[in-house]
């Protein structure tokens, strides 16, 4: 199957993706956005750590500052503890044998 055949199969010869394809794209985007928000809330310490690896620049300084402020807010509301508890729970499952 050539690339043009694959494209034609996805578009059914209309040049536009069919509704099922677009629905899958929307679902995938929703999952990516939800996952990003969950990680930003519950793993904000990792976000701060990642920002420290950015190349030095004025923009990087602003990003680091924003990430640190976000992490502090997440600590204040207790969101970072949820991630730690989930991690501890998963590690505790390793102690069980089935």
C-alpha cells in the first residue's frame, strides 16, 4: 500500500479526514490535556526540576519562577502529597505476592 493509498483510505477520496478520524483526534487531544494538567498538579516538583535544565535565558528565568510558584501553590493545597501517597501505595504493592 502506498502513501497515497493510505491517505485516500483515511479521507475516503474527499481530501478531508472522516468524522471517526476527527473524533479520535479530539479524544486524543482531550487525554493529552487531562494528563498534562494532572501531572502539573500532582508532579509539580518534577516540573520545577525540568525547568532547571532549560538553557539559561531571560525567558527560562521567567519559566523557572512560574514553575516554582506553581509548585509552592500545589504544596500549600496538598496536591503534591497525593502524588507521593500514590507512589508509596504502588511501592507497597510490590511487597505482596499473588
